[in-house]
C-alpha cells in the first residue's frame, strides 16, 4: 500500500507539470477558439531566454523578469504581424498560422541564445521531504510539491482574472464571435496582446520548472504533446479542467507504467515496457468516445 501511495502521489504531482503547459493552450483557445500549436515552442523560447540572460550576468529573478519582457514583445509582434491580418478568418487558418509561428520560434530561440543544453537551478532541491517520509514512510518530492503549489496559485489567479475582470469578460466575448466583439467596441487587437502575454507568462513558468528538472533544451518543445491528453480530459476551455486533467493523466500514466506491464506479462509472454509513452493518448482516446467535450468543457448542441 505504501508503494502504491508513492506512485499515486508522484503521478499526481507530475501531472501538475503537464497542467502548466495545458494552461497556455486553454488561455489562447478561450480568447480565439484556436489551438495554439506554438505553445511548446513558447515554453522552449521562454526557458532559453532565462538561461541566456543569466549567462549575461543577470540573477535568476531579474532574468525571469527580462524573459517575461521578451514574451510580451513576442506577443506584440504576433498580434501585429500575424493575428491582425487574420481577423475573422477560419479557425484552420489561425491554426496553420500557429504552426508557422512554432517553426519560427524553434529557429529564433537557438539563434539568439545558442542551442546547447543548459542546466537551470531554481533553488528547489528534487529530494524527498524528510518530515513526510519519517511520519508516513511515503517519498514525496520537494520539487514536485513546490511545482504543485505554483500551479495552484496560477490557476486561482487566472480563474479570478477571467471571471472577475472586464478584460476577462471581453476575452470570453472575443472567443464567441470576433465580429460581434468588434461591433460592441471590444478592442480585439489589445485583447489578443493581453492573452498572448498571459500565455507567455504561463509558458515562462512551465519552461523554468521543466528546464530545472530536465535541462533547458530543444526537447522542451515536445511538452506540448504531453498536454494534449490533459486538454482532452479537462476540456479545451476550462482552466480548472487543465489541472484536473493533468492530475488524472499524471496518476494514470505512473500507475500504468508500474502495474500494466506486470498484468500483461502474467498473461502473455514478451516485454511490455514503455507503457508510459503511449498510455495517456490511448486513455484520452477512450475518454473522447464517452465525453468528447471533456470533463469541464462546454457541451455544444446543434439545433435544427
């Protein structure tokens, strides 16, 4: 039972890391109704900006502020040169534009900061918490717990931002209908800059946490793929859904990694390792068959 709890808690805390990336997707989707394929590249670009500025002599906190400034400039440029020209275009057109933006950022980041793998220390040691281990015997990572706390604060702030501010209500209006929002006097260009800047901040936090654990490298762009099952489960328009979906995927992935190969090997001969690589996608696919809009997604009913 103790081993089961260790796996479960480790999976839940790891799922929070997936949720941080999924949050960036949700923000853009809520404001434009478009899946932002460039979110993984934004995570890589933000993390590489932090280590690049630190290599130029800035302390971590100042480098993080500078990297956020870079992400705001990126948001301004994205709105000015990409989004502004695609107002009222079909979602597939905007989606293709984010694919192009992804390739652009993946090339620009190493051009500005170099492409070698760098270590990033946030001052949070990835080791078991001694007090919890002594009292319960369960190993809980200090780093994972800190990441979960950061994600919880971000979710609370973003939920409050969308529900209790004028900009948040304007974001929901823009997501429903660009033309209607413009006719009501909502400044579409400004709204897009705001939401892309907030998404850039989320990418910065996710990039720093993932970079601290795995190193700042091009592989960070692939974190976007880890967020897909999270989005399918939680719903593409729900901020709390991104967290719940991440917790479910993280726990299911870790438990499947340990117990599914044992079950299969007891019934069939062969090696059934590597379950964690594909299990979240199969799990999400099966969930799609039952509830396509996700746990917290908006149900769409066609009327004749």
